């Protein structure tokens, strides 16, 4: 089954919609739009996110934002700059072009939703690739804010465990504060996922594999292998347009793809397939000896 790539979704949302002056994401101004190209002296709206200020105040896909509070908005960055010093609840004046006619809309800025709300479509795609079933124990390695860990735990509905594995203590502390049902935060090391032996049915790397330092790869993948149960699998999404290299790295460190048609793909097709998610299993010779 083939899926479209979502690799640019987060960047578009974050750049265009909520960059602001405050450090806390919840206190940053949020419009609720994905921006496209510069056109007609402004910046085109590609999509309006449901249940956001943009939808409530009447912005539409295809609108071209010309000015915000009098400031020209000829690029996505200028749209962000125009609201950077604002706060949720502030009212801004948006001058736009719709079907060739100029209009003015006054919009009250909202608060940024949780990552899972912003990335719901992407999460649904990941869940389909993972083939979630009751009782699975799954590691979201390099989980960041935990939006995918949360989505997986909701799907498991109390019948399994999600290990939210992350290097950055700030993310782990935030996940501990949130205390999401079914999610166990795990502070890891650069070369070790810090999970017990035989603890996982599925390990997942979502836009993470290409960021693992070369010097840490051997120990890192050995730790993943140890954590997987005999029938466990590793699911990799990524790695930002270098699928052939990443496939070689995974094979070199003891993981082989379950699919047998990857070697015949063009570079572009392999990049696309890996961006959509490929399932790996430990190579027999790489399996650790267990008592």
C-alpha cells in the first residue's frame, strides 16, 4: 500500500502558524494555516486547519495574505514575523485577496493545539504501518514531545505499553508531568535506548534514524536488537531524502527489510518508500544470544 509523504507537514505548520515571542508553545499565537508559495504580492494559504482561529474567522484555502496589521506578507516568514510579538487573544487585521477581490478579516489569535491535533493525519498513517493490535509493547524512539507515543497509546487502549524514549530531559520531564495513560517515558543515551532485554514487540524510529551519530550507531542498534523479542520488528520512517544510504546503514547494523523488492527500486522510489515507513527484522546472524 502506498501513502503520500508528510515530511513537510510539520515545518509548514510550525513556520507559518505559531512562531512567536514566548517560549511556551501553549502561549504562542496560532492562526491555524499551512502556507504555500508567494504570489500576487502575498502568501497563499494552502490549507486551513479545522477548529482553529483561521476556520472560525473565515480564512479559506486559496486566499492570498497581503498584509497583517499593515505589514506586507510576501513570504511565509513575513507572515510569522507579523504575529511574532502577539499573544493568544490578540486581534489582528488581515488584508487578503480572494478570487481576485480584496477583503479584510479581523481574526482573534488562538493557542497552539497539541502536536497530536496538528499531526492527526500523519499519526493515522503511522498507526496503519505499525499494524497496532492489543497487547503490543512498542518503543517510540526519539519521541520528542510524545505526539506519536500518545497516538499509539490511545490506539492500544490500555492493552499494551508505549515506551516514549528520548534523549532530551525536557521532553521526558514534560511527558512525566502529562502522565499519559499507557505511556512510559524513558530517558535514553545517544548509543543506548535504555530498555530491558526482550521488552519490545515493535521499535519505531520516526524521522530519527538519519540523526544517529556515526560513532553511536553500532551500540545503538545493538541495544535496539537486545530490546526486541524474538519476533520483534523495527519500523523506520525517514530519512529526509537519502533512502539508499539509510538502507545500507540498517543492513550493516543487523537489520534487514521484510519486503524483498527494495533492491530494484530507483533512488527516488526508495526515498519515498522509506519516508512512508519500512519494516525491518533482525538478521539471524545479528540476533543476540539469550539464555
